[in-house]
């Protein structure tokens, strides 16, 4: 039986506990990167290019994806 609303079924699959943890981790990493860049720019301690501020969040996402893939690959059935 097909669901009547595909959008709800799609969001139900995305809205899992593990995905919520991943999103919170990415937002925390992004917040820390932006706050570090802001404070270092205001104090003059370090000059940061604002174009590369999203790189730490993307690195965290890649690490989570690779770790999950490896964990699922070598999981005992």
C-alpha cells in the first residue's frame, strides 16, 4: 500500500534519531567555527577568510558519513 502523501513518508525516513544527532553536530561545528572566526577577527589575533568558514562543518559531515558506511559494511549480521 502506497502512502497518500509522499512528502510525509520522505520526512519520516529522514527524521530519525541518528540524523538528528548528525545535524546537531554539524550545527555545533558551524557555530563554533563562526564564533571563533568572529572573535579572532575582533581581537585581531588571526585573520580568517570568511569563504572557508564552512569547511569544518563539511569535514565533520564527511567523517560521520564515512564512519557510518564503514560501520555498516563490517557489521555482523
